[in-house]
């Protein structure tokens, strides 16, 4: 059961990091239908189709085929994400933080305490602690 929960949590994190929403998954059938249309109409391969709708050929394709504009809006992964509003949540109350300088002193002490073990493994030099020269 814990393996299943771990796998589902990992998949959830993966989909969220790739910005894949449930609506995109539902629209995959429209993606496939439009890809088949492009295959029949223009002879496009899957890579050319993806380039025309998501890549470097997108602007040219939108200019030349305005009659498909409504179908293009129904394709998945057409949303643009804007996450700058999340940053504002961490800077809402900057005055709460103390503005006093805090001195941090570091103490370097070379003191250590070691008791010799009774095991025979410690008698050879391999398992001995480092010594100061």
C-alpha cells in the first residue's frame, strides 16, 4: 500500500512540475483528432504537427490557417503559466522580521575525548582515530 501511495505522490509531483492539469488530460482526444486531421490534410508527421502547434512553426501555421483557430484553442497545453504571484506570499509581512544585526561567534575547539575500545579490531592502526601531529 505504501508503494502505491509513493508512486501516486511521485506522479502528482511530476505532473505538477510539468504544469499538466486534468483539463489537459481530458483534451488529449482532441489533440489526437487534430493530429489525424493534419496527417490526412497536409501529410504532417507527429513531430511536424507538434512543431506547428507548440514549436517554431506555430506563428506561421496560425497566420496561414485561421479557419482552424477554434480547433487550436481546444488543444491541450495551450495555457501559459504565471507563477510570480506565489512569490508575493512570502513577502507579505517584511516588517515582522527583526532588523537587528545578530553577531554570530564561532568557537573553534580542538578538544575531543576518546576511549580505547576493548576489541581486537582497534589494535591495528586502521581503525584508530586521527592524531594531531
